[in-house]
């Protein structure tokens, strides 16, 4: 069977592609985003225009991006993976020279109509690059030292640039997401044991460098580590934010205080209540039931992502979907662990719920790639 015959027989065209979309994922994404709109309306004190309305517009734009990306054949995204990765790295370099500074970090490029955060884009383009690399590389070579070094360079380059901003949270996500793709591609487990050992050594070096001429992290990042280890040591200073977050989480009980009745957020005790710490507002107002319900929605999205990857016989598409699934898991897992005091505060937003433009649009674009792989899979 020729390629044209295969296209005509198996690949959907036009409006037929809409029927092949993974609609459960789209519905679940909408449900999570709607939860975000509700919480943004609440933390703004009933003001729709402040945060909720812009977020609704962004989600609408994100849905359009998802559909456009989904309609384009997956082989196109495989072919432009290296270009997309290179462009995102170039944008990170531009941030170094022309970036906009906010909250002590230089992470954004001002486009006039919006501020673009290239590090958000890099989280996805790195997955695309690694999926394309392992699609090209024969499986028997995946664990050979030289061929392991190449993807490590792909991961290290943007990670170094992101650390210079500085953005420790995103750097951790880049390393973890890239490592997940390498593991899924079949790289031998011994490499990961070595990386874990090196990670332990790095942690020791980071802690040992504090107060020296070769100090690795910024002072505020060390304060975050101190806060993580013992927030009660300075409850009115460095430990104030995580202490207030824990109060909000605990005060919600089983069913919560009620919509717009959360005292921690309404009285402005919570830090960044519309971005990084929005999960605590949800837990305070809707309690354990509300928090678990959101976690269930995230879990269902992961379930459909993994199911789609397992059904796909194209190696690039399968690795791409699994890589995006791993990145998506890291996004919400790190945020939730952070606000519950299980991980240091590293500034990672809650996907589709926290207020933000770049994160929303890039994530919807990533799910567009998932839909493209699903629609154009071999049948």
C-alpha cells in the first residue's frame, strides 16, 4: 500500500478529525479550568474582571490553539521538533539580555499584548525534542554512553539558562521531565541510579556552599529551604507564607467553609493567592472533598493520556504523549506538595487553575500535540 493510499484509507480529513479527538480529555481540561475560574472569582472577592475574566479569555484562546495544533498531522510536529526546541532556547537567551524583571527574577519577554515566559514553552519543546531524538535513534543504542550524552546536553542547555533567571522550580521540572522521557525511551536504569547519587551530592554541595564565595543558590532560595525544613522557626518571617497555607488547608476540614467564605484568602493572609497558592484557597473553601475532587480530575486526565499513548503504535507520538503526561503530573504534584509543606516553595503554578497567560496557552498547546497524535495515529 502506497503512502497516498494509506492516507486516503486511514487518516481522517476535514471535519472528520473533530470526531477522532480525545473528547474526554477536552472535557476534563474544561472542568479543571472552570474550577480555576471559580477560585479566581473567589480570591478577587467577587470581582470577575480582576482575574477570572482574563483567565476565561485565555482558556478560550487556548482551546483554539489546541484545535489548530490537533488538526495538523503528527509527522509535521516530529519534523519541526528541533526547530521548536532551538527557538525556545533562543528565547531563553533573549531573556538574558532583554527580559522583563518581576518579583526578583528576569523571566519574561514583553510582547506588548502579553508577557511571554519562554521557560514555560521550553518545558514542552524539550519533550518534543527528546521524543523526536528517540524516535530517530534505534532502541539498541538508547543506553550507549555517547547516545545518552546527547539528550543530557539537550536538557542541560535550557536548564542552565533558566537557573540564571533564576527559576529553580522550572529548572527542576525540566530535568525531571527530560529524565522521564529518557526512562520511557528505554535508557538503562543504572544511569538513573547514577543521577540520583549525583543529585544527593549536588544537594550536599548546595548546602555546603552557603555563605561562601562559591555559593550556588541565591539567598532567598536558601531561605526557602530553611522554611521548608522548619517553618515554625520564623512563623512571622520566612515561614509566614507556608504557615498560613497550612492553616488554610487545615481549616477547610472535610467540606470546607463555603464558597467565598475562606478567611485566609479573603483577609489576605495567603501569599500569591491567585497563582502559586490557589490550591490552599480551594481546600479552605471546599475542604478535603474539593481538594480530592480536583486531584481526581487531574488523575483522570493522566489516565486518558496514558491510554492514548498505549494505543498509539507510532514511537514518536507515544513518547510525546507520555512525556507530556509526565510533565503534567510534575506540574500539579510539585505545586500541591509545595503548598502542603512537603516540598520547598519553588514558584510552580497549579496547571489550568493558577492565574497566568504563558502557562495556560503553552499547556493547551501541549494538549493539542496530544490530540494530533491521537487523531493521526495508525489505525
